[in-house]
């Protein structure tokens, strides 16, 4: 597999959220607004890239019997650093995401990539893989949060995470009389996710059927 | 602390603020081991044991070791190590006592380490400032709620296997829609307390 393919794998083909069903907890919980989704996505990308790089650096000296505890300690340290930074510089984001920032430690995507990729590949490839998977995750939660926020409040907005009063943009898409507030509730999260996963599966099935038809000819 | 408050707290965290349907934690095992009701119960029991034990150990560690030593920022790292070791212990116990269950739980047993419910409970015990009785109630209520929902969900999924579902929604997507319906039903319990 060449570098470019490896980098783009996380976008659609091996999308960690809709394809592999990893990191579902945060995906369902924090996608109520676009702000939360972008903040969470950036935090996950940072942790994922750094953990992949560090784990790839020490892959030759880590005894394979205790590799999982070693990975978890590295990830926990990185997450704690990110959590402290968010708390200091973006307190609004910290209170919005709440416990889901420390819970990045147990986000399956990060440990999954450490085990499946970074423990076997060179440092540069691992960083690239972390970035690709992180972007795949971020795009998925951004799509979900846009759908949920627009349907639930009718407004799509993005505020500067470091200064809450500064609204970067705000558009009213659906008139206030037609909003479906259910989409900010848990059921909205489950339904939105199921629909997106179903659409992606339908696309994949259609592609596979086409490929099969071609082979038949 | 009187008992009625603890009881209200128990009901709140099992039914109203249910850990899976309301707080979206532990979705991975919720989707993963819910295909058979017997393994769902086994998973629930294992998670309950790990959560109660982990809460007791981390609560003690935080207030007797980390806080006196001004090492509060080490909480995440300490807690995850405690959880990982406890899961290893449970895995050994189940392997010895019930090989059938061990096989049914499969890869999801070591994955209790990365079950967000466990870490969430241990962290919340500290951040919410619970006293000992509240901490114990909370650490029992959460896994009980988890087991309850997991069991109900698994019985629905057993029926779902036999039903005719659109091709694209087979497997996880339709299960998620069912989970959404359950979340809606459970939100009706909000008036209970």
C-alpha cells in the first residue's frame, strides 16, 4: 500500500466511525453542536498523531507481553496534557465536552490504531496514518453535528472556542416553526447515526454489485 | 446521609440518566455483545464487578495517596492502570470458572478496559465530590442500568435476526434505530423522580 492510499484510507473506505464502528460513544454524545464536534475532532487528531508517533518510536524496545499497558499509559498522559490545555485556554469547550475529553483515553480508535498500525510501521507512516484516521473521525462527527444542529435548532453557527462571545458565523437554515427538537435528544443521535451508516452501507453494496456485474461480463 | 436520598440516586442513575441510552457510554459492548441474551447477562455481571471494584480502589487511591501528595493530575493515568489490572483479574477468574462464557464474551472481555463506563464512573466519583455511601450507590447503579438495557436490547436483537430488514440496514444500523426507540421509551421515565 502506498503512502497516499494509506493516508486516505480513513476517509471513506475504512472510516473509523461509520465503517468500523469505533469511537461511537463520543460520536453520539457530543455531536449536538458544530462547535463541540470541531473541538473534539481537533483534540482526537492531536492525541492520535502524537500517540502514533511515540508508539512507533518505541516499537522496537516494547516487550510484546506488556504492550497494551504501555500504550494506555502513553495515551493517558497525552490526553491529560490536552485536557489541561483545553481547560486553560478554552474553558467553554471544556464544560461543553465535559467527561468526554478524559474519555478520549478509552476511545477505541486511538488504541486500535496503535495496535494495528503504529506498532508495526515507521514513524512517518504512523504520523500520516494518525492524521488520516483523525481527519476521517473529525469529518464524520462534523457531518453528524451539522445534521443534528440544523434539524434541532434551525441554526448553524460556529463560535471562536477561545472566546465564546465572538461568533464567527451564524445562519438560520430552517425557520423556527419547523425545527425538530427531538434531534438534540439521545434518540436523534441514534437515528442520525443509523441513517448515515445505512446510506454508507447502501453505497458500498451498490459499488460491490457493480463490480460483480462487471466481472460477470 | 439518609437512605431515601440514596434510593432516589439509584433510580436516577439506573433508569433516568441511563448510562447507555442517555449518556452514550459503553456503546461498543452494547453493540458488540448484545447478539445473545446469555452473553449479555455475563457481560453485565463482569462489568458490574469491575466497576464496583475499580471505584473502591480508585476512590481510596485518590483520597489517601494522590491528594495528600498533590498529585491530582495523575488521576487519569492511575485510574486506567487500576482498571486494566482489574480486568486482567476478571478475565482469569472467568476463564477458570466458566470457559463457555469466556468464549462467548471473546474479545469484548479484555475490552472492558477501554469501556468508557468504567473510567467515567471512577472519574465522576471524584469530580462530583461524592462521599463514600454516594460513591458506592453510584458505582452500583450505573452498571445495573447498563446490564438492564443490555439485556433488554439483546432480547430485541434476537428477534431482529429473524425479521426482514432492508439490505443496507442489516446488522448495526437497524440495531441503532432500535436503541434510539429504547432511548425514547426510557426518556418517558424522566418523571419518575
